[in-house]
C-alpha cells in the first residue's frame, strides 16, 4: 500500500493530475534526455578538453603555439571568423587583433560545454569563446601532435 492509497479519491485525483504532464512538457523533457551516443560523445569531448586544459597549464610551448595559431587565424580571417560573438568593446577588439590575449579552457555559459576561450591581457574577468568548430579543430590538431 502506497502513501497515495491512503488519500480520499478526490485528493488522489488532484495529486495524479499534478504529476501528469502535458504532451508539450513531455516532449520538452524528452529533448533534454541524452542517449548513449550523445553521452559517449560528450564524455570524449570532456576528456579531450581536460587533457588540453592540463597541457595548457603544464606545457608552455603548447600554449604559445595555440596562441600563435589563433593570432594568425585572427590576422588572416578577422575576429568574425574566430570568435562566436564580436559584440565587444573596441579596446578588447584591438587587444585581440594585436595578439594580446591568453588562452584557457572554460565554460563560457553554465549550460554549455567546455571550450577554448580567449582572455584579454589585464582583463581576466572577460572570457571570449571562440567558434565551437574552431575549438574542435584545435583540439584535434593538438591531439595528433
């Protein structure tokens, strides 16, 4: 006998109704549920980003090479081709174009996955994410080397 069986029938119906979902709410909940393939991909990505974060903290040459690669990509394609969002103050844009930035692995927004972010020198609170496709490219290049 469950706790629900002890209620009068009218109260039972109200409790059941409260726990019942609308089809739209159920569909939204199902979209958030991840399948085994999605979880495997996410675990592989998180592992690669953890390795990159460790490598950036311990290997100065690797960090310098990544900064140089990103700086050359900014120089050749502009900020628009590298950054997710270019709605930045002019001072920060100038710093990034001059190559005055540091590279970190972080989550730009809590609901997103880890990715490579640029931190302008002298402004450690500003984390500017690069395009996710570029993050994937850099991670795969660094994984091969």
